[in-house]
C-alpha cells in the first residue's frame, strides 16, 4: 500500500465504523433490548474493549493487504445514494423485526408464499435473526448484508477477508485456472466478490439454499467470468467426489443443528481433492476470548439463533478430524474465528 492508499483505507474504515455504529445506536433506541444484564452469566465486554478489538481487526486487515495476501477492497467509498437507500430499507424493517422478537415469532416462513418453504429443510425454513421472510425473499437478500454490518459495527467485511489469507497460502505457486473453489452458503456472494477481486481467473462455485439470495449473488458477480451458482444444501452437496481444491464456508455452521453440521463436514471432506483445503469462518466459540463469553449467551437470546448455543461448545477440530480433515490453524478475528483444515 502506498501512503495515499493507506490514508484511504484508514478514512474509509473510520467512516464505516461511525456509520454502522450510529445505526446500531439508533436501532437500540427504536427497538430497545429485552434482556437485562443480570440474565447473562458470563462476562460482557465494555464498549471500550469492543472498540479496541474492532480496531485491532482493522489493523490486521491493513497488515494483510500490505503483506500482499489480498488487494485493497474495491469499494472503500460506497455510493452515498446506495448507502442511504440501504439505510432506509434497514430502518423501515426494524418495527417488524422488533415485533417478532418481543412476541418470539420465528416460524412465519414455514409453508410460505407458493409453498417455497415446504421444499426446504425444517432447520432452514424459519426467521433467523427474526428477520422478515427469513432467507427466502428478495427483500431479505437486499437488506441482509447491511443488517450484518450493523450487528458487527462495520467489521463484517474485514472479518470475511481474513479467510483470504489461508486461501492465498494454498494457491501460492499453483496455476490459478487449474484450481477450483466452492463457497458453501454463499448468500449474496459478499465473500465470493472478494475472492474474484483477487483471483479473477479462479473458477468458483457458490452454493446456497435461497433462490432469492442466489439471484442477488448473480447480480453482484455479474462482472466476473468463471462463476457458477447452484442451489443446494451443505449436507448434500450436488458435486462429485474430489472435485474442488478449496472449500470455503462463511457464517453458516452456527445456523446448522449438530447432526446437519456433522453431515456437512463429511460432505466438505468428500468433495475436496487430496491436498485440498477447507476454510471455515464463523462465530468465535466459548473460551476463545473469555472477556467476550457473555456475548455468546446474549446473541441467541436477542436474535433467533436456535443452534448457536450448541455450536459455541462444539469441538470442530475433532469433528473434522473424524472425516479426515486435519486442523491447520484457528485464529480469532474480532467476533469471528478463522479455521483452516487440510485434506492429506
């Protein structure tokens, strides 16, 4: 990074944090929390600790860019008009989300419009985060990434980008066009966009259960070639054995019940070629940062996350070892953990 790029990065991330922190504060006023702190048994971080940890994430992100692991993001300064549109969409939906949260309504999408939910697994056909339409509508796909950034105060993209480090290490010295990456639970393709920005000739496949999110993903990836998008489930991947060199999975595992998680792990191992790599990014787990453990209790209560409590105690290294994937590294990145597993 040259000095101008360094200043641009710092200014953009500072503005990003201010923008999304302001939305989080406003959301807290319009839809006040239900839970009182005494209901949480583990420690909760102070605001100062949270901001300090978020700034450490950005320092790490910038250091990775400077080290050449990935490029400076291409959308450091988003269109003000687009930002305002997304802001208004987010704020206009708060009332409906708050009503579901207070009344504990999280199954509106079961048997939803035109029976779309009937074709989906039971664990998936629900209103995760109490969000409107669950993951099943174009409205949900349009507001989802903004909601996630508000939740993480502008740090979500930087956390996602940490997955590019083990991917870069895996691809180093290899012929990019001969490699193949599968992103399981690709959603709106936010992470795949970062992959293609850095490896435009890398063939990638994105898989998701939501037709609406895949439609959004196609628009987001429209400028890139060597892209395939497919509808399917992590626990029943519609791909041949040993057909990918890399599998990535970003923020999906905590939304899977344990039996599905176990089947998905076996599927990841099945579709990886010998010498291949799995990169998993998800919430940090209990004990990874004891000062923040209270957040792991608060999150599934404040948001509808029925499998989160089991996830934070699940030994993922043992899970993947059972299917033949060896743990390479596991590092916390703010509210996330970046885990790498290799297939011998």
